[in-house]
């Protein structure tokens, strides 16, 4: 079983309580916030009571609109260059494949290059 010291528990609860108190103004409306500010006694310092709401960005308010454009010619050119480089790299590296066992001196492995046979074009 986990055992925490009392100071860790009290400090954690204190931080959570402060966070909740700072979030309260964001949970109530503008009119309720104004009434809350008016109800605070004058002897309480103003910095002690949270009265400002968290300002939401455009993405959280639902007010952003993003339009993305693609330069198709540049995309096709880039893809063609990438494909060309991949083909060159693959062709420059011979692939070794196992051959069937035989008594010929060339038995073993062969490169992946096609060989020309007699009788074919």
C-alpha cells in the first residue's frame, strides 16, 4: 500500500483547491462575476479573490477557419524526384538471391540483374 507523508497530502490538496478557486470565474457568466465582485467585502484584498475568466483562444471558441492549399505541380515534381532517387538507389545495389544447388562453378548466389538468354530478343 502506498503511504504518503501528511505534508505531501496537504500540499497536493492545497494546490488542487487553489486551482479550483482560480477556475470558478470561468465557470460563471459575466453578470454573475460582476455581482460576485460587488459582494466581496472591502476589507478583503482584491488580489486575493480571482475575478478574471480564462480567455479562450479562437480554436476553443470555434471561431477559427483554416484553408490549406497544395501546389499540385510542385507536389508531383517532388514525388517524381523521390521516386527517381529510390529507383536509382535500388538499381545500384545488387540483390543476392540463393540459387539451386548444382555442380557448376556459378552455383550459390546470383545478383538480381536479369540475364540475357540465347534465343530471346
